C-alpha cells in the first residue's frame, strides 16, 4: 500500500483549483472536490450493494442469449459505484482508525467482477459504461487489485476509443478533469504521456487536453 504522505503529495496536481476554493458541480449541485481521503475510511463494507452487484453478475454469467447478456450487462454497469469513494468501499481497501486493514466485500474477487464482464461492451451500453468509468476515476487514488483494474479499463478505453472518452472528460468541470487525469497518471509505474491525444484532439477538446498537460506536470513534480 502506498504511503498516505505520498498520496497527498501527488494531489498537488490540483493545487491551483484547490487553493482557490474551486468547486465541482455534479447533477446541478456544488461541492468541494471529492478527493478520496485515507483519513475518512468507510465505516463498514457496503454489503447491500455488494450483494446486488454479485446477484446481477451471476445472472450475467448464466445468460447465454446475446440480447439477455447485453441487457444484464447494462444493469451491472448501473449497479457499479460511480464515484471514487464508493468504488473503494466495494472493490478497494483502507486502514481503519485503529490501524487494522479492511477491504470492500468484493475486493478479493474484484478481477472477476470488474474485468470479466466489462472487457467487451456493446455500443448500446457504451455511453453509460464510460460515465461509470470516469465517475469512479475522478479523485481516485491508485491501489493494487480492484482500483488498478479500474485504471486498466480507463487507459484501455483512452487508447482504443479516445474521442468517446474525451467527449465525457470535456464535459467535466476543470477541477474534476484534473482529478480524473491525476488518477490516470497515478501508478507506481508512471505511464508514458499520451502525446497522440494532444496532437489529434486539442482543437476539439481544449479543456480535456489542457488539464491533461497540467496533470502531467504535477506527475513530474512528484517523481
């Protein structure tokens, strides 16, 4: 587990917006940026939501008809956490106030729940899928296992379907976009800068590309 001090040093990538008291807007409401804090661990695993996800996942695996599988996959995507903290409550881990280790109730099998049903997403489910990926990534901090699988999916989609991803990122507020790109770079093995995005999409998605460059500078400061 990466040290907490390093986690907060990394989020210097959002120093401009945070120091200015910037807010993000979600569903028409205003709130401070929801950077996930290890000082505020979940009180307990979200067992009810875990049970729902598991039930839908089992139905997805059992389905043999393509149309049924597509319909159930959409239900699964909708049941997944759409924000950073909720995602960790299900698929991640944290240190409790007494110093003990705790994890989400689907953490141990996170690869099965995340990668298996989401490696191939049909067109009719794709927009909601990207919304889930990006929502769970905004303010997220890298962890091994479940959160790492989320990051894998995000990077994979940016490589394979960059314009679809950038349309969603461009629609974010500037602070949210910075927090998304912060997670993109946040890994013990820092990825290469995706220069092809800047070269191909700066004109159509200026905010997404500007915040990408800002986040990359923050990553360099933290190395």
